[in-house]
C-alpha cells in the first residue's frame, strides 16, 4: 500500500518516541549516523545518534561533511552505504561441511536469519532501489529465500528529501525527491527559523500501529503546504539529468562508440561504483577449508563486473580491457536491465559519481554515448 501525503504533525522534541515505538514493536532500528567523516547506516540505540546538524557536500570524486546552521536530523543526501547491505549482505555463508572422527561428511545448511529491523531515513531513490532488487531477488524465476525473508522483516521509515547533493539526478529517473513508493511510514522534516517538526503518514497496517503510539496532531493547511514546499524546493535544486527517452536503444547501437576509449583511459576498474550502487546485485562463490580438511565452507560474496575474474572462463577473462568492463556495467545498468527486469537499473542517487576516485559521471557518459560517434563529447 502506498502512503498518503503526510498529514499529521509530530514535534521534533518527540522524535525519540518513534525509536521507542519501533523498539517496543520488536524492531532493531538501523539509520544514519556520523562515522569516519561520512554518514553511514548502522544500528542505533536512540535519536541522539542521528547526524543532527550535519550535511554532505558532494561532487564527482568528492564527498565531505560540513556543519549546517540548524539541528536538522535528515539534512543530507545519501552516503556510501545503501540498505542493500542489510537485505543482500556483502557476504553470506551458504553451507558448512564437517568430517567426523569416522570420516563421514555431514553438510550443515546455513540457518536463515531474518531479524525484524526498522530502516529509518530511507530516501525515495532508495525505496526505488529496494523495489528494483525485489524484482531481481524476490520476484524473479530464481528467488533468493534469504533476501525475501529479510525484506519481509524490514519496516521501512521513509524520509522525503530536502537537501539533494550536486550529484543527485532522481528527478530525471522518476524516483524522487518525494516519496511515492510503498513503505510503512513517511516523514517530511520541516525545519524553519522558529519551528522544527515532522509531517507523518502511514502506508501499511504495521505503520499505522506504530503511528498510533506517537504524539501526533492533525496538521494545518499551512503546515501541509510547508511539507510540500520542502519536496518542491529539493526538486528545484536538482540540475543533473540522465537522458531517458530512447537511451536503452541508443546504448545498444553505441557499442563501438569512441567514447568507450575515452572513459577507459580514466576508469581504474576499482569497482567502487558497484559497491556503493544500491541496485547492483552480482555475487561470486568461494569455497574454503581448514588445514586439517575436517571443515569446509561455501561463502557467497559481492562481486563486481569490473573485476577480471568476474568474466573469467577457460583461457582467460572474456572482458580483459577497461573499455569492455566499463561498457558492460553501463549498458547493463541503463539498457539491458530493461529487457531483464522491466526497468532501469539506475535510481539517480548519484553515489557512483561521488565515490568514483576519478570522478566519472554516469550522466555525462550517457549523454555523450547518445550522440553520433563523430560528435562524442570530451
């Protein structure tokens, strides 16, 4: 069920009550906090761990924290973490095998762990990313049971974006800054000179149960207008755009475009973009054993199409050049993903731009690749 527009008001001073309500309902609360000079997602004990009064400054290959002039709780865009780490963990043990004293081998499947967790501070683009991963890992022909269980156990508290970064382009992907996707609660933070409050709406039965534990009152027409202005103001500040019309077809026709050589000279194939991307889902499998040979384990770990080993077949890597690996990533994300899953693999969060060490900009590359080969931008 999609949440209605936020229509009730909760005072900023009452925000800790949301933590109490979520914890009383059995959820461990995960949300944004300031650590190692970045806003990351971690388990939180209370509202005092939120990054009050902090914002982020982002650009191609650039991310810095700086102080705000107020005590806004969600006055930033997105950091290096995405909710993918909790739904599709970086590493998971698949099974364990043990050899007993008589030499018999027993396989022990990994116990499915899906603890109830509340994700606090989910942005509209991140909701869209979760929906993309749902289509891949929960609704596809080969569903991931662990992902499906963790997803069902997740309580999503979305926060509408008020302070987009210079790297954001969700308006052109239709994924923000306002929340329209399904979630359990939606918050809009209004922080003005003399008032600081949240507008709240529930989008599920369990969301309504939590909201019922909060000190809320009906919002006035002016307060609702202030909430709409927050989202409209954020949208107006987003200037970066990803071309949409005809992009999948254009990329399919641009496989020999000279721009691939241009980007290959800059790309380090480090895989940072796939690590921070909230939709990338590729994994590899590794088998390990102890020195005695009594125990063996199989682990599934995140992988990246920028790795030589990712496409390694007998005789070597299928995509040995920087050019071919970057081309695989971009054309899959923006073109063939449509064929596989019915949508783009990009939600406009801009993480790949900020966390690329050399500042490669996916929007710039897509725009250049749409042009005729003789007119590539440099």
